[in-house]
């Protein structure tokens, strides 16, 4: 398969190839990273990158498939928005003010993606404090729409949307209060989902906010449902997370 076709596969397609041992998580991540490096200077969708750590995890994922212990998102390359905390590394929320910030906890929804085997390899850009419908900041510069470089990918989850549209990640996360997932997804021609309040848990510092939501961004509706089913559900850090367990369908009967 040509690299151009390979990097645009959906997570569902990639997982099927991983399970059948037709594709290695190591080789696939290498293709994604090569694509990321190819488009980075023109599109600029990335904040901090963790390629070496992701390559080590890809090798472990390869072993999980060999031994039959693969998790639901095992080895799928994941881009996480720069506003979501991850323990031990920084999130700047697009601001120079946070350039030295190291988080001491991981957002519950992001943690669930990690535990499901998704392979975090980089952070995506966002405007300062996520308060713009475009995607530029003094921290990360200007992120551009891969479909037309002279317009914005939207915001505030513009880096995630741009990387997905450019084939530089397979799945990504965004956050949304007043359109920050939905607007960039629409502008870049990808899928974004803001779930109902309480469906995806927030961390202990954000759980009182009735507007903010961390949600999936993908290139297919199936992949968005796949991520959402992992991210959602009751969590002890968020007293507003709902106990009702809702599983979105990932297949449908014949339309007739």
C-alpha cells in the first residue's frame, strides 16, 4: 500500500490490519511520523512531540498483538490537544505563560484512551487559552488549513483537525465549550463530537464547568464512536459524570 493511502486509513481499518498481522504498529507509526514531518512546516499542527516514547510503545503494542493481549485501541496513533493535562509533561494551553508548566495529573478522558492502548505521539496546537476560532499563538505560531494554506483550520482544536485532514494522525482529541471541536472539524472536513454534559468526565479542576467537554476527533464517524465509547462514563474525579453507560453503535444492519 502506498504511504499516501496508508496514513489516511481510519482507526477501524488500521486495527483490522493490526489484528490480522498484515500491518505492524511500528511500521504504521513510522509512516505517520514521516507524514507529520513532511507537512509540519506548511501546516504546523503540532505542539510538543514525543516520537521516541511513541516508538517504544509501538513495539510493545506489536507484542500485544502477537500474544493476543491487544486492547481496543492498541497501537493507534493519538494526537492530544495542548489544553489537556497529562501527568509528567507540560500543557501550555497555547500560552507562553505556561511554557514551564508540568502537569501532575492526567485528564480522565485522555487517561482512558491511554489505557485502551492508543499511542500518544504528540500534542496539537491551540490558540492562547483556547479562546479563538482561529489557531495561532505566540507559543506555537500559525496553524494552517491543509486544504488551503491561506485560511485557518478553525479553533480552538485547530491543530487536531488540521493534522487529521493532512493524514498526520489517525485519531485526535479536542475540547469544546462553544464550538472548539465542531467548528474546526467542519472547516477541515473531519469528524468531531461534543458529547452531552457529563458523558465524558473532566478532571477535578474543570468538573464544575457546564460548557467544556473533551471529545474525539477523527476522519470517520465509526472512529469517533470507537473513541467515545472508551472516553465516556462515570469517573470518581468528576462528580458531574453520569453513571448511565451509553455505548454508541459501531455497525448497522442493512438500510432496508
